[in-house]
C-alpha cells in the first residue's frame, strides 16, 4: 500500500512546484509591468499660471469684481489638481511676484515665498520690478525655482518630458517641452536682453521640440514670438493692464494676456499625442465664487497686521511743518465757496484714494501716500494734526490754500505731464488725461 501511494505523492509535489513556478512568473511579469508603467512618462502636463502679484496677498479693492488673493488661489490650485488625477500639475508665476515698494515689503515677500513653497511652484518668473530689489533682495526666495532669461544667477527655462518610456536619460526620450521666462526691460527701471535673442540663445543651450513662452512681454513682442518662432506653442504674458477676455488663437498658437495683481489664473493643458501637440488654455477670475482656503487666509491676515504696524511706524515721522503762509487747509475749507466743485469731487476716485489702500492694509504706507493723500512729504502736507488731507484733494493740484482768498490759487491744465507723476503706466496703465478729466471736470473758481 505504501508503495502505491509514493507515485501519487510525487505527482502531487510536481504539480505544486509547477504552480509555484507559474505564480512566481506571473508575479515577475506583473512587477515588470508595474515598473514599466511607472517608467512610462506622462503624455500630458497642466500648467496653472498667475501673474504680477506684486506682493498683493488679498483680493483687489475693485468695486465690481474683487479678484485675486492667495487664499482663493490656494483653493483654485487644489481644484485643478482634483480635476486632473494622475496628471502633473505645475503652478507657474510668470512675472513680478514680489513687492518692490513699501517699508513692509520684506514681510509681504516672505509670505509670497512661503506660499510658492507650500503650493509646489515649478517656476517663479521674475520681472523688471523684482530686479530692483538688488542681488540680495530675493535671498528669502533663493531656494525657489526663480527664472528669467538673460540674468546671471537665475534659470532661464525648465524642461518637461512628455510621452516615451524611461527615467532621466534612460529609455525612450519622448518629446521635450521647455517653458521659458522672458521679459522686456522698462525704460528707467531695468535693461534686459532682447527677448527674441534670449530665446535663440536658450535654444542653442537647451534644444527642445516645443516651447511655452511666459513673462513680461508686450503685444508687439508676443506677435513676433508667434510669427517668427514655429516651435512656440503658446505665449502667456503680462503687460500693464492688458487682458485677453478669452485665450486667442493665432497661427494655431495660443496667446493669453493675464492682466495685473494676480487676479486671474490660466490653466494650460499640454498633451503630446501621436507625434503632435495639443494645447488647450482657459482663464478664470479668482473671484468670490472661489472660497478662501482657511489656513492661507489666516496666515495672510496675520502678516498684513504686521505690515500695517511697520507702515504706522514709518509714517509717524513723515509730517513736516508748513512754511509761513502756506498751510494746507483741506477740501472741507473749499466747499463753502466752491459747492459745485465739491459735489463733483466727493464721489470721485480722488476723494477715496487713501480709502482704497485699506484693503491691503497700506493706508499708512509712506511709499503709496504721495499719490493717495494730499501733499504727502511736503511741508504742511499729509499727515498733519487737525486737518484731514486724506485722498487727492483740491490742494493736490492747486497748492496750499492759506491766503486764498484774496490770493490766487495755482491752476494747472490737465495733461500727461501734470497728472503723470501719479498716473504712471505701471499704476494707471489705462490713463488718458483728457478722458479721465471728464470724470472730474469742474469749472473755473469764482472770483472773490
């Protein structure tokens, strides 16, 4: 009986060995497949672009559609990531992320840098105003991926591989997409290399199959980039207050102008499919429909309180005593003799100029108040005890009112020269002296 059972045991043992061998082979194949799947490069990347934040941490003070702010942006980025599971999402700031004015700018800029780290920004593009901070002015962000072509010490572009297999330099290389940060210089601010020459130099250093160009670029330069560079897929730019209401397609390439102050986000989906490129952009306002992310909102509020404290300290010693016979009296002293002019002025943006700064806790920022208060920094001008000189009042244009009447007041003709010191291309890009004058037009003062 024992001899009869031995062959059965041997057969059973052989079957088990075959099964174990088969299971091991399946496990090896599955493992290899998983490795290959991990090594397969994605064929889509999504860029989420914002622009020109300039240290503005909260939504703008616009009366119609207050937009922007880091807390809303955090919610926006999270929603894009959730909508694209398994796809690489790369946040990009294309230009002017940092504040370059005001005594509290370091506090604002550290908050911006912390936000970029937390949200894993792949590219932080700088612009001409950022460069005015100097070689050590961005030390708080030196661990961030700072980009601007043609500036020593900064990266020019970053490569993204789409399609193919492998890791690093191993395997099928797929297609090479590079995102390049360019900027045009600003007269009197910063001189930068010609963007077209900077693009050609970068192509020689880092060849690629296609390019996305971002940065501080005007419409003429965007047109040249589209017309003269066939391997550019899209140009996403910031220039003054220019905004494209929707992404524009030209020569099968996309052009988007982002506007200012980080009020909008552009989603740019780029796919490599069967040896061709597919690019699809969309733009949305970061408006009240986006709930603020609580942790970011709390952090921003704390920083702005510190900024306000720094501003108050800087403003405390800014007032200068008036020169004899040249005191500023305030708009209230003008109203009794000039009621029509007062009625025109009271609802105007000039009257509310300082109030508009409150949204960013900057109403006591001495770098803002020369254009948001009356005679800031001049003898007898803002700030003075006993007289309200907030906003752009009558004496901003007509000079100090002491001695009038009978003395005559200064009368200036509205023009780019007289209004230009405050209505600059940077802070008032849509300014037109004649058009804006119609909003505050008032007649000649009455003879007394």
